[in-house]
C-alpha cells in the first residue's frame, strides 16, 4: 500500500473523529441553552431533558477516545499529527465536563423550582453570563474546526468577562439573602448554578489553549497573555 494511500486514510479518519467532536460540542451547546431556558420558564421538564442528554455526551467521549487510541496504535503518527490527536482527546474531555456543568445547572434549576422561591430571585440576570459562556464554547469549536490560533487568543481574553459577570452576580445574591433570609436556600442553589456557568467558560478557555498547542506546538497553560500573544504572533 502506497504512502499516499496511507496518508489519505489517515486524513479521512482524522476528519471523521473531528466531525464527532463537533457533533459532541453541538450537543453540549444544546444542553446549556436548554438548561438556562428551563430556568427562565421554570420548567422541570426541560431540566430533565438536559440531564438525560448527559448520558449521550458521556458515551460520545468514550467512543471518541476509543477511536483515537485505535488511530494512534495503527498509524503511529508523529509530530503535529500526534499533537492533534492528543488535543482532540483533551477537547472531548473538556466538552464532557462542560456537559456535566450544564447537567448541574439543570439539577439546580429543579431544586430552585421545587423550593418555590424561583420568582423572588434575579435568575434572569444570569442570561448574559450564560450567553457569554455558550458563545465562547461555540467560538472555541469554530476555532478548532479551522485550527485558528488567533481566535483562540481572543477566547482567552473574553473569559475574563464571564468572571466579572459572576462576581457581580454573587454580590447581588448576597444582598438578596441579607434582605430576606427566606431566600437563602434558593439563593445558594442559584449561586452554584452561576458557578457552573462560569466553569463552562473555563472549559472553553481550556479548549482554546489546546488549539494553540496544536498550531504552535507550545504549551501556553499558566502563561501570561503577553507570552501567549508572542507565541501566536511572533
């Protein structure tokens, strides 16, 4: 079998696995949107849909990792191809964890609704943070599809906006609890929900770091933004 034929098969396998990653990412995005819509509509039915989708996300992670192991064993890739396969495994792990956070949001939504205090709390103000987190995840998947390191850098910068939204929301919740102790239990659930949304943004950030690793061959985790920008735009 010619080297060209082997290369073509390898490219086809990579393309197929990458498509599965994008499919998995789309499912996680849907989980996030549904979870927040469940809170906006005070719908336990929608919350249950999110937790049910978690099983499918978990299955996809296992299937993709199995395929990656098979490709590595059979093709013995080197250099950038190996980096890409390792990166895909890391990306699926972050997507699975983002899906876990979406499921956590759904469980908190159910607890808040069951408490009967949902309409007394500023739940709607989480929409901006959720849109930011979901948008970052979508942007990270697009950057992965194009192996776009420049977009990955912009994701790292935008994650700070989610952190600021979270900090502001925490201050507001503290005010609610101080003014009306009856809201403490539901407010704590909402606090955990907000933290889960922040973590989704963190997973998008992790994916962006992986993309830079694939494209530039540099592990920029824990690096300053100045160092990261010098790696991507030397």
